[in-house]
């Protein structure tokens, strides 16, 4: 399956989320539950599809260390973007860079295997869905018009397919370097789960149901993986 088709799901999810959020205001607990669920799905995709390729790939410990270190440095830079650029512009810039990295990781996963790419696309669709809900709330006071908000979010999510296209040359890399890139993607996904989705989800007081959504998402992707095997 072409990677461009896999990116249509997250882009469509962001647009739909923006449209729904302009019509119906989602409560903090609803958004927290969605984030927990998305975090569980992304974690399952990272652990089930990317981690085995890194562990059993043709890379040296040095390649894995360098790739993972670069992934961590990249995500820390994204985190600092919101501090360097104050206000909503910082949030938009951080989300834009985040989407570009997500697309890059999706492209790398697709090169590792079609099933890995498909499962990760499902996981990122849920992540982008939650981003669409949050970003709509931030953009509405600035843009005033619901159509402008939806169009802006749709345009921003196009960075995801752009990132996926940037991963295309990775297929030409030697096996150790490609596995190092997978390590970069793995760290980026784990950072997304632990330092973004779950941290933001915990800004709202958890209930047992909200907490359970993480494990529902995790198990749902594991079951889907088993069905696809």
C-alpha cells in the first residue's frame, strides 16, 4: 500500500475532529479519555511492530544508540518550541513539527513492513484526532470562523504526508543505518506516549474509566495485530 494512502486517515481524522469540535464542545474528560486510548494504541504499535525490528535488526549497538539519541534530541527540541515561541503560535509550531516527525516515523515503519505501517497509521490517526480537538479550541478565538479553523488544521496536517515522503530515501540506506532510523522512530513514539499524550491527559483528574482507556487501546491494537497475522 502506498504510504500516501496511509496518511489520508490521520489527515481526515484531524479535519473531522476540527469540524465536530466547532459544532460540539468536547469536555476535558472526553478529550482525556481519547488521549488515554490513543496513547495505548501508539504504545502497542511501538512495542509490537517497531521494537522487534530494532532488537532483531541488522544494527550494532552503536547504530541503535545513535538513532535513539537523535530521536530523543529531536523530540526535546519539539518540546522546547512552545517555550521559544509564546502563545498559540508556539503550540501550532510544535504541533506542526510533531506531525512532520510522525509522518517520517510512519514512512520508516512502512518501509519496515506493510503491516507495521498500517498499524502505526491507525495509531497516529487517533493521536491526530486528539490534536484536532485541542487545536480547534486554541484557534477559534484567533480565527473566529469555523471554516478557517477547519481549513487551517487540514493544511497543518499535510505536514504528516510530507514527513512520510521524506522517509522514502531511507530504503536506500544500509541495513544498520536503517535499523538506527527505526530506533529513532521508536524513541519518538515512546516520547509521544509518555511526555505528550499521557501528560496532557493527566491534566484532568482521572476516573477508573479514563485510566482504563489506555489499556483498552493497547489491547485493541494487539488484537487487531493478531487478526492481521
